[in-house]
C-alpha cells in the first residue's frame, strides 16, 4: 500500500450510496486538491460519519490519502475517514459570484465528450467536466429489481461496535427504484449517460415525499430539464472502476448563464 500523505480538497460532489460488505454503505467523492488536481476519494461511508465531519459541497477539507493499489485510475485515492478535518473554509456564491468556484474547475473542462474519451485513451484520465449545449431529454426507467437483494440487506444491516446514537438513528438506505439518464448534445453529437449524483437521488425522494407517486415526476423534471436548461450547466464525468470505458455523470455544476462578455472574462467559453 502506498504511503499516505495529507492534502486539502475542495469537495465537488458525491455519488448516491451503495451497499458495502466492509463499510455497510459507501459512496465515491469527487474533489479537487489545493494543487488543482482532480481526486476520486473512496471509500466514504458518508452517512456513518460523525456529524462534525460530514462535509458539504464546495467546502475545503483536509485528510490523509494514498494511491489505491487496486484501482489504477490516476485520480483514485483511498481516504482515511478518521483523519478528515473540516477547515471551516467554504466557497460561497454571495451576490451570484461564481468566479472563485469556477476557477478551480475551469482547467478541467473538456470541449466535448468524445474528446474526453479520446483523452482517457491517451492519458488514462477518468474525471473531467464537459458542457452540454442542450439537454435533449431526461430518461426515467424503472429498475429491474426495486428492492435490495438479500445480500445487500445483510450488508446494510450490519452493526458497528462503536456506532454513535446518530448512526443508530439513521434511516435505512433506500434503493432508487428508477435509473435516470440524460440525453444531451455536446460537441455536435447527442450523447446519453446515467446520473449517479447523490443530489439526483435526494431530489427524487424529496419530490416523491412532497408530491406523491403521481406528482413527483413533474417536479423532478422541472428541476433537471427545465431549470437546468436555464443554467450554464456543466457535467462532472467519471468512469466505472470495472469498466473504464463506461462513463457516468457523477455530478453537476450549474452557475447562472453569463452574458457573453462576462463568460469570456471568466474563461468559460470553449477554447479558453
């Protein structure tokens, strides 16, 4: 196992949790370190972390990490969750100013998905941002098995010897009963990729709770189709460990659309 070192990270997104034999449930976290390098941090049993270290998106944290000896994607690092420290620094968008956030992701914007895949083949890089020119549609498909398997239930029901009252009181992890895919245009081509951002799963459950089985979809689509179409939407793309040529939308960045002059100033137009 490579020796660990301590880094500071700006949290960009985390994926919806999945059952884990070792950690009960876990998620992958995407971040950029203080040197501007993208990082995939795992395993993170986020809902089992003590509340004081449950970091938020766009927050700077510090932790010990090491290169994985099993995952050879260059951005992938194992994180020592016991070492996580929230620094108290968070990048806000007070007054609608996204310039500080965009400064950290701008170097990682790739012109199109096809160029992102070409780069992967050439360099092995498996994280990057793309900007869809438009959302074609959101596909919502029922999953084949809407409940966890018995094996997954066993993983999720494990008890930890030192579980806090907060962990013991947590609601059981619910399986998403739909898969969500975007069809979108980027670089003159229509692409299709699955959404695995935790925000999408949380949005589904919130819409279902507030609007019921007949009303949730309209509200869900309003957010992901209508409202996002009015943003300067960026997809954070990442690959699957076992299938390195298969890409997912692991997160979103959605600043307001800028006038052309302001977009050029921020370096947000392609080629800058």
